[in-house]
């Protein structure tokens, strides 16, 4: 049982480049989330989805877009990467309130 | 809106000593409370949760936490720590689903030999 899988695990981008982070879960969860984790700030919610075909903005959505075309996948896109987006990105999924299952994270550096 | 405070950013403790990691929250609604543990280069793993019922909650790896509504606290405790408990511990509060889930900044527990 893989749980929540994030790809890639590491990536280095140049300012202005675009990329997509993939999150896949095999637990049939309705809810999926993208967070970023920065030192001393805790996890901050970027976007989330309450079901296939639906997405909503979280606390820090600017500069990111998401899509949930399939229930098991939640994609996070950066259209034009900026150094301020250097962070560790975590995907999570849940069936009900608070029981979030996390992936191992993607370390993204923007030069 | 909810918020979570973890006053101690780092807690060093000797092996086999007891430890308490503090978590305080603010919320205008009933809350669910959680403690997660994060090992290096890994995601968060649920340690324990309080949804309702008994205010003393027992989790994995010998950890427990007590919900105190009057003090709006949910402190995490372990009577005797091991080297393997060295990790980041994150407190979280939820008033329901989705955007209502708020994480604290984390406390780095370092267990010394």
C-alpha cells in the first residue's frame, strides 16, 4: 500500500521556468491538499480539493495552479518559478476531518 | 479563524528523561486537535488525535496528550524518551475540513545520549 506518492522528490529550476508536481494517492480519499513548508513557519496550505474536478484556494495560492482531473491525482503547477517559491512541498489526502496522510515531500530550489 | 502556537522551537532532552512539548491553540469553534511527527526527509505521520470524548489521548510510540479546554492547550508528553524520538513534532488544529486545518510551526525534539 503506497499511500501518498509525490514526484519528483528533488528539483532545481531557474527563475521563470515552469514545472508540475504530481501527487498520487491510492486510498480512495476525496480530499487532497498541497502545502509548502518553510523554516519557522509551519505548513501553509496552497490549494486543496474536495473531490474530482474541484479545487479551491488555500492560504498562499498566488503563483500556483492545481488540477484534479482524476480522483487519485492532484497536480501542482508553477507557471513562472520565482526564488520565493523555494520550499519543501507536501501533498496530503484525507477521507475525513484531520486524518491527513502525507507524502514524503518535494524539495524545490529556484535559482 | 484558528491558530496554533508552539512556544518551544527546540527542546533538547537526555535519553530516558521525560519530555513535554507545548501546544496552545485559539479557535472560536469546537476543534479537533492533532500531533504529527516528522522525521528528516519524510512527510508528517499522525501521532495522536483528539476528536471528542476522553481528554487524555494515547498515541503511538508511547506518546500521550491531554486536551485542556479551559487553557486551550494540547500538550504532548512522554515519560521516557529514546534516541529514536529525535524528530520535528507538529501540533495542528482543525475546525472541520479543508482550509480549516492549521499547523503550528513545529518543535524540534533532540534526544541526547
